C-alpha cells in the first residue's frame, strides 16, 4: 500500500500503531493480541503548580504512559520539552516496550513527559518542576512498578532530584525508582555514554555487514544532546570522519571533517554556529548529505515522505526515538539504505539503565569495563538476531525487531493467562 505525502500521518501514536500492524501481520498474530499491543495499559495525566523565580505561579502539565507490563515493570525516560503531547508519550512508551523486548530486558515500556522548556528555566525552577512532577506521579511509579530515566532535555541532576523526592515520600532511600542518576547516589558507570555507545556498536556491525571500512567512513549527526554529542566523539575515536553536526538552532558541515572536541567546547560556552559562518548548514540539509552514516539524534519525524527520496546515507542509525515515518521507511528500503531502528540503535541507554537498577537492588556496583563488556555483548547479539530475522522474512530491520519483541510480550501475556 502506498500512502501519498498528503495522507502521511505525523502523529507518533498512529505511527507506532502502524508499525505494530506491520509486524503483527508477519507473525499472524490474533487480532485481540495486536489490539492489546496497540494501546497503552495505563496513562496518567497530571497538572501541577510551581512557583517561578519572579514569584508567579505557573501550572504545568505532564504525562506518564505505561504500555505493557507483562514481562516486568515498565521502564522509560521522562522528557521535558515544550512540544510534548499525550500521543507522543503514548507512542514513546510503546517504543520502549519493543526496545526492551529486542534487547531482552525484563521490562515493559513506559514514558513520561512534561510540557516545559528547560532552556528558558533557571536551575531552581527546573528543580521545582522536577520534584513537583515526581510528587504528582509518585503513586504510579516505583522500583517494582515503573522506573523512569532521562530523555530529551532531562539530566542526571534531574534524576537525582526526582529520586530524592520519591525517597522522601516513601520514607526510605529508593535509588531503584529511577535510573540515569548521578554516580554518587546510585548511578551506574557507563550510563551517561550508554545510548551513544550502544548506537556505535550497531553502526560498526552494520558497516562490516555492508563491507564498508570504518576508517574514514563519513558521518553526519543531527542533534547534539546526550546521544548525538557522545556518538560524534565515539565515532570519531573509532576512525570515522564527522562531517556534519547540528543542534536545535542549526548545524555545521565540512566535507574535510570537523573538530569534534572544539564543537563540544563551543556548545558548552556559546553556540556550535560559532565554529564558522562558512560551515553553516540547516538541519534539513544535514539529513540529505552524501555520507556513509547518518545519525538522527534529536526528535521524531525528521525523515518523512517529503525528504526520504533525497536521503543519500548508506546507513541510518536512529539514536533518536521515532525519527523515520513508515512511509519514509518504505522509500529508504527501496533505495537499499540500512535503517538501524531506534528500538535497537538506541537501546544501549535502557540496557545500562537496567544494569543500574540491578546494581541498586543488589547494592553492589560494577566497574565501567564490566558494564561496557555486558553492553557490547548484548547489543551485538541483538543486532545479529534482528539482522538474521529480517533476512529470513525479507523484511526491514524495524519490522524484524518488532517481531522479536512482540513474540516475547505475547508469550509473557499467554504465560500469565491474559490471552
Ligand atoms: N530515554 C531513553 C530511551 O528512550 C532511556 C530510557 C531508560 O533508560 O529507561 O531509551
């Protein structure tokens, strides 16, 4: 079925449901099972007042969606962003279920979001919003129920505040309620780099499969947050040539290669645009560059029916959640572009979150080398399983990844007598 550009939906929830349908058809899943997977089990919508620095009181809105808890507690980040919507959070919680499934974690998917713009808030305001949101959802989450983590514009410090609020409310130190915390209060070594690190492991495996050398492979990275920034560093350390990067304000491009360290310094002190006017490029242009590797590491719906045709990368590794629409997926597949789907490419983050949670429950902490070794093994095994299943069913990596996850979730629902 072809969908015209005019018909293409950019609603992430509808997109996630279309993706479930595609995998369910190949698995010949009964309709009631597909229907369970197409809807989150529980959704909480909250509204809470916070006193701002100027003395005024602002009312914030936030959400937490728990998609499926057949395999274990739900797990997934909380994003702070002005454009957060309920449908987006629902979709992100579905993607978390499939992400945990594809890398074999004993979790279902969850996700949260608060409509706010941390870029315009003071540290005090950010702390009060973080604590108030955790207070509003405290009954809904817990180390054995639903475990949040960082996501877009949320940081280890925010996780620290949220863990503190939850611990105060429950009257005991509860590090297992949230992951991505600062190391000193139960964070895991390697968690900060985990999303990018996992993504790089899959990129290196995909380069090998395509017979492309790592040394000198060109890469463009859209988004310079936790995932994009660290992916740029790790890819460059692996021997790739980073030719373009961007953040929400715009990007820079140099075919001869960029100085990744300098860009990091500029991001911290001023703006990456200060790298030089002559290198300036838009986010849209960056996506269409002739590179070996394209890493969308920002938000949803950046590769759509509108630009898919113009994408020239050989490998797309989705460090972001939901960057590619189903219609774009079809175009990219027809062009022979390998898309390492979000549920696999960025699963390193939640994998090390799982390690963090396990360490919290055991009160026993691992070395960075131990964490990285376990991460690499898990990412490569998962990549190989997805690649092989895709080849077997002559389908794309996303559909194969969903098939693996859906099979696991369906088996758990059956074992529990839900279906
Ligand atoms: N927000 C990250 C994601 O989308 C991490 C989730 C987690 O660590 O629970 O995968």
